[in-house]
């Protein structure tokens, strides 16, 4: 699998990234875990998620479920090393995660990041992005 440097970092990401926005509604945990296994077995090392996922449909009841599924996979397999993990913090344009329409701020970033780390059962996120700012 072809790899590319992620920006100016030392991270090398696969040419393809495994998107996860349907895990928890259209795909259950077992299917998601099988997809991660398949992707890694075929050279993909880059997973993309967000605190608001799944999006099919988006709801306050399911927000964060995709990160929990990935976290359960990390805990079950112990395969965090070698996986480049991207997730995102939602902004005021999305009320499924935080009903308060406040813009992204240091407090919201810290709260979102800590929640993602907990759901993902990891001590780091390799690429952290603003989603729906």
C-alpha cells in the first residue's frame, strides 16, 4: 500500500483511509471490527472517525458510538500501535453532541478531546480536526 507523509509530521498514512461514519447504526460492532481487521491486513493504517458518528442517522442517542466501537477493538486486539487515528470535534453547527450552540473554544476542545480519548480507549489521537465549525 502506498504511504504518504501526513503534513509536516513524521506520520506515514496509507493512500486510503477507512471511514467509519456508519458504525453503530448501519454496521454493528462485529462488522466494524471485521472491517478494521480487513483494512489493516491489506495495508490501510489510517482510520477516520468523529465524536458525532454515526451519522446514519445522526442523533444524540448514538453520538460517540463509532468511537466506542473502535475503542473496543483497540482493547480487544491490543493493536493501537501502527494505526493512525483521526477524529474530530464538532462545532456549534451540530447539536447532537453538545446542545449548547457555543462556538469551539479551549473548554469545548478539552471536553471533546477527553471524551474521545475515553471512548477510543487510547492515550493519543494522531490527527485531531474541527468538524462542522
